[in-house]
C-alpha cells in the first residue's frame, strides 16, 4: 500500500469513526497497519488506533499501540514524532493508573522539546502529568502542572486543551473540597463547548456535564446533579464511551446515596464497578468502594463496610493514592468508634493524621486541615493553597509553607 492509498484509507477510517461506526473504522485502520509500507502513514494510523481505544476504555490495547508507535517514531528519526509517541505512552499509563510511569514518560517528552510541533504538545504533557500527580495525591505539583497546561492553552489559543484542563481542575478542587471552584471550572469548560465546540467531538460536552454533576452533588444540588449526569450518560451511551459510562453510573449511585436511597444506589455501584474492572480504572474502583462502604454504614452493616474498606485499601496502597487511604482511615475511625474498639480506633486516628501531614492537607496559616469540609481556598504562585479567609485576614509576604520547608534540617 503506497503513501496516497494509506492516506485515503486513514481518512476513510476517520469518516467511519466520526459516524459512530467504530468497529468498521478499526478494521480499516488495522488493514493499513498490516499493508502500508509508509512509516509516516503507519505512525498516523497508530495515533488513530490509540485515540479510538482510549475512548472505548480498551487501555491495554491503547498501551500496546503506543509501544508500536514509539518503534515507528524511532524508525522515522523525527523528534516531533518521538515526542508525540512518548505522550501517547504517558497517557496510556495514566489511564491504567500507572502514575509513576506517566510522570516519567511526561518528563521524557519535556526533555525532548525543541521544534514548534513539540512545543505545542507541552500543554497536553503538563495536563497528563497533573492528572498523574493528582492520582498520587501530590496536590501542589498537580496544581502546578494544571496551571502550566492552562498557560499553554491560552498561549496557543487551544480551546480544546483549555476545556480538558478546566475539567481536571474541577476534579482537583472536588478532591480538596472547594466546591465553589469545583463547579466553576467545569462550568467554564461547558461555556467553551457552547462557544467553540461546533466541530468538536461530543465527548467534550459530556465530560464537562459529568464534572458539573459531581460538583452539584457535593453542593447538595441533587436535581441539577441528576440533570447534568443524565445528559453526560446519554452522550456516553451514544458513542460507546465505556469509561464515561462507568463514571456516570458512579455519580448516579452517589446521588441516590445522598438521598439515602441505598437500594437504588447499590445496583448502580455494581454496574459501575463491573465496567471499572473491565477497563482497568483502579482509581475509579476506589471511589466505587468508598460509596459502597458508606451505603453499608447507612444500613449499619459495619462488618460489610469493613470488607469494602479492605478491598479499597489494597487498591489505594497499590496505586499510591494517599487521599483514598486518608478517606478509608476516616471511615474506619467512625466504624470502630461505633463498635467501641478503642485500640483499632486509635490506630486509624494516628494513620489519618500521618496522611494529612504527608499530603500537607492543612492551612499553613491557621493550622486547620484542608479537605475535611467545604471551604474556599486560594493558591499562591508556588501552588501551595490556603483558606481564602486566612489569606484575606493575614495577608502574606511569601508562602509560609515554602519558608518552613527551606529551614528543615538537612537543607544545609
């Protein structure tokens, strides 16, 4: 298959893919991969296969094609192709929750920069690295990466990237419980979709609606949460987007749990867990198990709650997800207080505080914890964040957290 024929077949596959004929598109692209002698064409078709498998939640296949793409990029001896292939490798590992590998591949991308095309990928590299740091609950570095990605989006006038970063920032602020910002950012993403998204894939609309639903639920606006989640789920079902279906099912379950309708919540959690297991989203599985635990606690089935916690703890430890561990210690504390088991209670209180210290989840001004309840937060240029009221009351001549770390023993 020559260069022109390769190009025609790739376009044919893209047309089929955009018409929701995914399996037909995949067959066309696989044929190109088998028969084409053009390395640049093969590189491009591998990119199409990587994107399609990512959107279907077939992350192991995504990773397999990303590895082949790196070999093709080396054959082409082009730094732009190599940077793009390492970014795809980083993203594949991010989807499989291999966060340390993601960060490592992102750093490789950044070290290879030089040409215009590579520099345009910097924003996407920063976004992927931010998502990985967030998965590891390293909040300062996550925020730093998201802000970098946002700067790249603005400098390159890349509205799609800006939309994706806004959704990640919504997720970031949901985790540290500034629910005002958790809603603001996905609303901003939804505005971008309305203003610029005519030629975009519907996944951007679905993504912003899902993150809005999560924030609305946290704010107790359950009817709004349900509306946004239903819209997101409708698009996810139309496009066979399994990862988003799993997240929407989790959100539906959480909404029903917030209404204390445990009987409706349980089957939604089960369905979400089934898809999360199938696609390998272990971070999502932790969230599902946290929801299931809280349902068992509502029903006062404390032993069943502890069984769910044990499964979630194993996953959180395997991923290095410190916030997940903190939440689990918090739930254990409540359970053992109810059971009046003092030794276990003390053990989880100690572990909870160790997690808070490790993640620096406290305000460097008032010393109170961050992420325990809904609070307005403000980040300084160094990406350390504080209670907004503390910054307004005390002002700052530089970051107190940075000042403290610079005088720690060993920094001589």
